[in-house]
C-alpha cells in the first residue's frame, strides 16, 4: 500500500513509494504542511474569540459555546479522552459551525479546532463522514463554502481538510470541479507558500483516478501546473510537481494530449539531466514509460526530437539504488530505439514542427531533403507550413527562429510556383523580414538569406 506519508520521506523504499497506480485510502493530514501554515495555526490558536458576544448576537447557541470552551486550548493529551467519548458530537458541531458562520475570526478558530482534533489522529476523519450520512451536503459542503471567503488561512486550511475528507472515502465529491477551479486560481498566486501547499494537495488528490480527469478537464488547470514546473529548480518542489504529472499520466486522455497541450516532454528531460535526487529521475522516467505505454503514437516522436534517447543511454550506465529505475530506463530506451529505426526523416521533421523544437538536425541542412519534401508542407491546407509560421511568430528561442527562417528559405526555393504567395498569405513573409533586425546574429543571417531567396523567385 502506498501511504501518503511515504510521499514526503526521502528514506522510504522506492518500491513502496512508486507502487504503480496504487490508491491512497488513508491520507495523513501532516503530509500537507508548510512552516507558514504551522505559524498561522499557532497564532490563531492563541487568539481569544468573543464566543459569548456571538451567542448574544444569535450566531451560535449556548450549548455550542459550552462545547467549544470544553476543548479550546486543550493539549493533545487532554483532547484524547474527550474525543474518545464525544468525537462524533464534535465532528457534527464543527461542520455546523463551518456551515453557518461567516465571521473570519470565528471560522479561523473552528478550523484550528478541527486541525487539533485530527492532528496525529487521522482516523477521526471517519467521524465527519459518519455525520455526513445523516445531513445533506455534509461533510464536504461546509468546506467548499469556506473557500469562497476571502481569507488566505481559511482557504488553505479548508482545502487541506477537504482533501483529507475526499481521500478517505469512496464517495465522490460532487463539487470537485469547483474545487479544482479554485485551486487553479491558487496555483497562479505570487505567494510561494500558497502554491507549494496546493501542489501537495494535488499530489494527494491525484491518487484517485477520476479526479485526475476532473483536473485535466478544468480550464487552465494543467497549464498552470506545468508552467510552475518549468520555472522551478528547488529539488523538493520539482519532485512534488513531477509526482503530480506522473499521477496524471496514468489517465489515457492525459497521456495522449499532455505534451501536445503543454510541451512537457522537453521540460522533464531537462529536469532529469540536472536532477541530483534519484527520486526525481525515478518519477520522470516513470512518466515517460506511461507516455509510451498509454499513447506511443502521440509521444514517441516528441521524445525522439527532444533527445530522450541519448539521455536514456547515459542514465543506463549509472548505478541505481532502486532496480525499478533501471527497468524503466531500459524499457524507455528500447522503445525509443525501435521507434527511431522505423521513422522516416520526414516524420522526424514533422515531429520537430509539431513540438516547436526545431534544431540543426541533418534534414534541415540537406538539399536532397528539401528537393524531395518542400512541397509536402503544402499538404492538408498547408498545415505544416502554417505550423512553421506559428513557430516564427511565437518562439523566443533564437536557435529555433534561425532554423525556422532557414526552412522558409528552403521552402520558397523549391516551391517556385506557389511558395511566395503561400508565405505572404499566412504572414510568414512579413515575420521573416521583421527578424532581419533580431538581436541574434544567426537569426538575422538566416532571415536575410530567406528574404533573398523569396525575392529571387519569380512569381
């Protein structure tokens, strides 16, 4: 069984840590942690809340105040007998308070009380599910409601408890799509502790297959996650992000379209090259294996273009503590070699266009290649030529731009009849001329060369 505690511990056996497609049935609340959150819990725990005033205002009842005061500021040792005898009543109390209260200070305190109830006693989460059997919208509803309140601590702690609830029951949270929309916004926060905590939450939720697809179907959700990965360098954060990507890749739809949507394969390869921690390489290679097993047609060419094969050849020479790493590397290497041998030169070129990863591979520099294939860029309503134009307009990489300008020149050279008109219609001519003033000398040179070929061709 893959327990959530293993997700964060460096010394655990990788054979356990990466048990394939194993689900988490008991998620410990301590795995979603951050020093910022610990500090906030401590600060709010010591705050005095005017419960009596709220009682007089009709916000809570006298019995509720009495129950709160019976556990407020109690140590874990003091809470144990109380929860053993009255735990179900406290679960019901906290859910009722979360549902009806709107004051920020009161909700913060209730969330701290829930944390203290569950801290080191995650089995008590079942009490909240027991209450939910008798009350509609419990236990998930009150925490979804809390996410709409504009308070950072309430949002973080509510999402943490909500995750614990979701991952400890076979019952589906019907509002999971709303939760993922909220999380997508959080992933774009400038506050790193907010981003870090939400990544940890996703690591827990993605152990449940149907939630992977729900996240994938949420607008901008996966893009936001991959964008964070592309900007990250801290080993633990990279690990948690790649772990989330690995779990997502077990879904067939995700495996087919993740790289097409987010260009994640080159990013994972670069991270594997620079990774110091074995666990990071382990999860990245396991992701590539999923891509190959579940969607080879959609991913194999992109992996070859991004030079995953040389990386696998290098990694295969290293010693690994976990034999599963060597097994995944060998599998990936063998499949890539088999695919490489079967691909034509033009198919490799098409993969470069589709991934936007143009490089000075032999096909670009071969006159024979362009004599044979230049007109093929016109097929399917100039699909490949339009892709080349998009690369010219969107890529920030000077090598990619230089290769693209070179290809435009070769295209027009061997499409003397319609090449000029096609380039003008799709906007490539204007873009190449703009690149004649690019700051990179290679881009300027190849843009000038392409422009000269364009005007050298008769209409």
